[in-house]
């Protein structure tokens, strides 16, 4: 049985009986907005409003919810994008209520996003993530099989979310090539295709504490500055993030190598 554990408590919540599906009405989309507020604690001005969820669904994006009975415990929001004449989906938000985390629900929501996208002819879903968030990086790269080779400096400016700790909102762009050998292999067997790591970029486990406390925030900023410069240099030289390692103390490490275009195609 898959269970999640609430931070700071011993409460266990099963995710086996949850229903994950597209949202079907305004009330369910309102529940997404409320969960967004709970998870990020943005000011009202920075919340993605109900209207945007409605528009996303109407123009070919995705509003997906995870439900425990009538209660929404997770959601994902994506919008369609276009680049070079090809359509893709940009996944803007993924959230899971605290008590339901670390039991595989985030991954399951993403897999439904993938199934729905493939059924509608998309080959790519992209999203951005904070390179200082060790858990998200691990989920995106190791559990879902995204790659990253683009970096944006301070994408949204400084936000009101405590998750961000008043740091610049630097972001990596995750590319999820839905039908690639890499992603197919990972979703089928749980293993990533091998590659030769040519560089690594470290994120210390203490980063969460440093970000959340104004007295230590400068240390988090120093890690961000150092890693930003390493990412920009590595990407400019043609390297790509292909792997992520965690050690027993919770430190994270991006592994970079050469992206092989052949991985985009099925065997
Ligand atoms: C990101 C989020 C949606 C993930 O949801 P989730 O249901 O906990 O995700 P999953 O359980 O599918 O996967 C998380 C993985 O990270 C692992 N993990 C947990 N804490 C970790 C940490 N500190 N460092 C590294 N990995 C960690 C989990 O063990 C799990 O891996 P496993 O299946 O091998 O055990 C959820 O944490 C969340 O809502 N966070 C706040 C909002 C956010 O940051 N959203 C993403 C950006 S838009």
C-alpha cells in the first residue's frame, strides 16, 4: 500500500484509493485554486486565478485533479504552447497536499498528463523547476525521465511564496519527451538508460533550512549563484542534465552528459 507522511507528524495516508482524472466543473477548478493557495501560500495577487484554469482547459491544456472522495488532494495545470511550428504542453503547476506526499501521487498525476497528451498527439511536455529543490529535481529527472538543457535567471522575479525564500526565481526547463526511448524505458522498467556523466553540480541538503531563515539565506544565495554559473557554462558547451543522485544525508547532485538525439525515438 502506498502511503504519504505528513511533514512533522506520523500520520499516514493511503493513496491507493485516490481517483486521478480531468476536472469536470467549476467547483473542481475552484478546489485547484484553494489547494494552490494552501501549497504555495502565495499572496492573492500572485495566485493563478480560476479564470486561467478554465481557459487552460478550454484551449487544449490540462486541469487534472487527484480526489480522495470529494476532497481534492492534488492537481496539475498545463497550457498549450508552440515552438518552431510544433505544439507542446507547458505544465505550469503540480501540487500534492502535504499528507499525501512521497507516496507516488505526484508521479501518478504526471503519468496521467502524459497519457492524455499522447492521446491528443503531443510529443513534449515542458515545465520549469527550481534547481535548488532537491526533491523536485529527483522526481523530474530520475522518476519521470525529463532532461534539462536550458536555464532561466529570475524567471518570475521575487515572489511571495515562502517556498522560494525571497531568492531570485531561477529555473531549469524540464523537457519530457513523452515517446522517447528514455521515457518509455523508465516508465516500463523504472530504470534510466545509461550515460557517461561528464560533470556534476551539487545541492546541499541544508538548502531548505538556509532558504527559510533570513539569517542563513545568504548561504542559499551563494549556492544559487555558484550553480547558476555552472549550469550556464555547461549548457553553453552542449552538456545536458541526464541524471540526479541523492545521498543518504539528503544532498542532491545533478549529473550532466551528452544528449543523444537517438533517445528521442523508439527502438
Ligand atoms: C512536488 C510534489 C508535487 C511531489 O509530489 P509527491 O506526491 O510527493 O511526489 P512522488 O511521491 O511521486 O515523488 C517524490 C519522490 O521524491 C522523493 N523525495 C522526497 N523527499 C525528498 C528529498 N528531500 N530529496 C530527494 N527526494 C525526495 C520521494 O521519496 C519520491 O521518490 P520515491 O518514489 O523514489 O520514494 C509535492 O512535493 C508538492 O506539492 N510540493 C510543493 C509544490 C511544488 O514544489 N510543486 C512542483 C513545482 S510546480
